[in-house]
């Protein structure tokens, strides 16, 4: 059976009021980007449904792509049928025959939004069900757990027939919630935090702190690779800001007692990230913090660190256990990259016994003997900004070798 | 010259050699080195792995580089057997496997494992039903080749994989060395846990191969050392070889649709023409046979003599498999198929690549007919 379209059901978008069109536009854009490799498809969006018209493109490959688009609740490959009973019967038979294996059960689920259609929902179920029973030897009805669920949607313009419903990725369409900066260290947590934020419709720009020669090129490469993964998930490009952090870090080492360096370092990072956010017109900062995981993520630490800004700090992992975070990292395929063994901005300069309960007064006092502001401004100015596209951009480097 | 011994090895593509040379010359860093020159080599290795995973439709993390088919087979079989020896010590395989499988099994037998060798029918095929019947409580591994290297019989991998979905704890290894680019294989759908490939059978270089290992499957490594390849295969990575392998695989699979059709035509031509000769008996089955191998016997002539006679005309074919032909023993596959020893003793294997032509086949047919006539006179 050749499907001619895929019917997409919106998730939470359908609960939106006057903003709905904006959400639908974003979703249409995401779908368009996800399907760029299929030039013939056409996307039709209406208030409560979206249709991807296949125009001869491969349904199976498109289904794979759609599974990862945020903002889709579920979708079904479908055929558009004229609103005429005999045609409907024939097409339904054709469709079920193509799916049917000996001994399977089925049911018909009709929905009728166009009340002018000659049959009502029950009548459609009965008529079609009877017709299928008569024409397919051995098929049985099971309304509780059918192997094949024939969905019939009678709408104003036509009837849509489909046999399977595939769950989508859920969430909100990419970029529908605005822009935020993601603190991306290279560890396991931050890419997961980025992923979860993207799922809720946030557009990300990543910020990474680079301290050569204390952290290596390879740590930076890790972050580039992680950003690429996130770009692939989102289907769009991701902006990565690489902050030269060596001088700030050295100043902290000289000015702040060892057990407070970690707290102070995080405060400086946050100040810099916030400056970049201002320049890039973002509205929040995302971190991969999980309560109590390490010394910098105790409530006392967060209280001391968070003092430097009143920008909302989003912590999608705050209540998650490490194992659950690792599970997501595996699913989104960032775990192996994060596990590469290179020093990064979080692992280097860790004091042997960092304060788990730092005090605001103390850290302010230590920082007051030195003016960090010029160093922070300099770091912000020297930020290296790269745009990371999904796909195999880095393979251009060695393209001819493969 | 006419090269009809492509199951022994193939001619490396020029583009493959170019890649190998460029990488060896310019990117000779060690992927494990911390500096950026090492990082560059690592990127190359990662990209090779990604490219291969994409071509085989599996995950990047499921591709491991090895030194070839023999190592992949040994690693999968011994590695899996030892890893799971506390769960059971029974392994199932066929009686027509390549020596790198068969002798690995023999070695395991000496280490206290029990091996069941499944018989084959007259076409060289095992049955999925026999596999299931052989399964015991302590069976941990089943190893079956995809395509037989001596006669070209295709084994029912899909059926076995389907059946094994009901036995989730049994590991399934497939030796696909002869099948890649010739017979399609769906690693994920066919529930395969381990699969061996060798680059020089598809116009890559000797000394490079792949072991596919499904995510979640476990092995005990055979080599101790620097824990490269996800701790599975220690030893400094052969980056140039891996890149060359990726290129060879891409070129092979892009050409495969047309290439397979072409080989089928040539194989049919050879079969039809050679069958006309009364002295020739075709050993390769008609059904379930790979498109690139045609095995036949010339009654009353020793295969080695026949090979050398063809060689005088610059036609290169082989006795049985290159790996066992030096031992001068009759083809074990043919004997397992129940072919009489005299016929097995005179077996010749023609094996094709996408590069062979019908014109070559016609010339070879003529040469074979002449040789049969000539040797017939002498041998009588």
C-alpha cells in the first residue's frame, strides 16, 4: 500500500489560544528542516492537523525523521479518500489487505468532524467492519486489542484512512519558547540539560569556557562535537561561544583562598555567560546542575553562586539522579563524547576540599580585593563564536578521503 | 590476465589506495595522543567509523576495527564463549564454516566447550529448524556463515535470526566475509549480535576488517594492551586502513545493485555453458547461491593440475578456498554436502567481482573446454 501523506497531530500546541498560529508556524519550520532531504514533500498545516504530502518520497525514511521532531504528539501515514462510500470501502480493504497477516484481528475507529457525511460514526464502523469481514478470509474483530486499527477521519475536505499511529517526540516546537544560553562544559549533564530545554521549545546558544594550556584543544573539540549532536537533534544550527578563561582563572587562583576558588570560578563563569546572554538577547541561562551532585551544586553553593545575576537560571536536571541523566545521554548519543577523558573547565583547578557550604559574605569579601570586571569584559570581547551545523560539516575536512 | 579468484582476495580500488597513502603520509599521528595532531587522526578514525556505521545501517558505537575476517571471527567466537562460560559451554555452528571459525571452535573444544556441528543438505545449506533443535539450556552462542566461501551457498540467516528472537540470551554471530556487497544482510532486523567483515574481499586492503557488535552485547577481549577500540581490541589503531576500508565499502555498496546483476549474468553464462560439457559437474546450487561464486568439478582431473593449466593462459581461478588449498585436502564443504571424494578432489572455484566482464567469461569457458579436452587425453 502506498501512503500519500502523513497526518501529524499536535501535542500541547492545541491547547494554545491566540498564539497557536505562531506555534504551528514554528512546527512547520521544524518539519521542513527535518525533511530537507526530501525535496518533493509538501507541508499543509491547519489549525489542528498538519499533513506532509509525500509526492512519491519514501514514507519509511520520512517517518524516521518525524519521530525526532519536537512538538509532534503522534502521527499516522494515511491515504486521502474521496467522500464517497464505495471508494472508502475499496480503499479500506486495500489498506488492510496490505497490512494483514493470517489470523490477525482488527477494528474500525471512525471520527466524524463533518456531520454532513451520510453515515454517522457508528454506521461507518459497522459498514466498513462488515465489508472487511466479508472480504478478508480469516480476519476477526477485536475491539479491545486489535492488531490493526483502521482509523477513519471524516473531515470537510475528504476522508483520511490510516492503520498505525506512531508516537512523536512530544514537547514544543523548536524555538517557540525563546532563546537561552546553555553552559556546556563537556561533561555528561550539560548536553542532557540542553536537550531537555530544546524539547520545551528553547533555542540554544552554548557557552564553553576554554583555558589553554590548562584545558586542551581536545576538550574544545568535545564541546564542538556535543554541540553538533544537539544541532542534529534540533535540526537547526547551534551557536557556540568559546570564552578564553585562562586569565580570569589565574586571577582567581591568586586572589581567593583555595577552598573558595571553585565557588568564585562559577560566579565568574555565570557573570560572563550573562554578559554574552545580554549581547545575544537571550532570556535565561541553562545549566546541567543536579542538586547535591558535587560541591558546586549544593543548595548553599547555588545560593552563593546565583547571587551574581537575577537572570532566570534554568536547571532541567535539578531533581534527577545521575543514572537517569546517563540514560538520557545514552539515548541522545552524547554519552560516548562526554566520556572522552580530557580535562575541561570543570575538572581542572578543583581544590582538594572545596567548600560545600560557601557563604555569600565570605566569597564577596574575597573577591572585593581585586577588580575582576576588566578581565570579565576582556573575556567577553575575545569570545570566539562559531556556528555549528547539523550533519557532517567536519567531514569536509577530509571529504576526499572517504 | 583474467582474474577470477575474487573470493580469495580482490584488487584494491585505486581511490582506496590513494586514501591509504594520503592518511599514512599526512595524518600519521596516534589517535590516543593528547596533542592536536593525534586529535586529527582520531577524528579521521571517528569519521571512518561513522561512515561505515551509516553504510551498514547500524550505530557508530557498534563498529570495531580489527585486522580482518580471521580476527573478527576469533574475537567474536572465543570472546563471547569465554565471557559467558559461567552461563553455559555449548556452541552451535555449521559443518561448512571457514577454518577461522572451525578451528576456533576446535580450540574451544579443548578448553572444555561442547560444539555441535550442524549437517548441511546436498546444496550446502543448514536448516533453521536444525539450529533450533540443537539448542540446549547451556547454549550461549550460535555462529553461522552468511555465504559459503567454497561453493557460494547462502545460509538462512534471516530465518535463524527470526527464530532466535525467541531465545534472547543466545548470542548470534554471522561470518559475512563472503557476503558483503553480494548478498544483502540486515544486521539489526536479523537479530545479529556479532558480524565479521574483511576489507580485502571488497577491494579494500589486507589487514583491515570490522567486527560489528550489537550495543549491549559483551565480549572478553583477546588482546591485552592499551584498551583501544572501546577496550575490545588493544593495539594502535590502523587509521589509514580504517579510512581506506570506509572508502572501499562505500564504493562497493554504491555499485552493488548493478554489480550484483552483472555477476549474476556472468555466473549464469558460465553455468549454462559449462553444464553442456559432460566432464563437468557444477557444485554450486541454483537456489540460494551468491552471485559471485561458481564451483565445479572436472571429472577425472586433479584440481591443482587444472588450475595450473588455466594459469598458462593467464586465467586465475582457485581450487577450493585459498585458506585451505595449500593443504591439498579435498574441499570440506563439498564433502559435507555428500559429494563423492573423487569429485571433491577435482573441484575448481571461480569467483567474480563487479569488475569482471562477459567477454572474460566467454574466454574462460573456451579455455576450460580446451583444458578438459587436453587433460582428458593425458589422464586417460
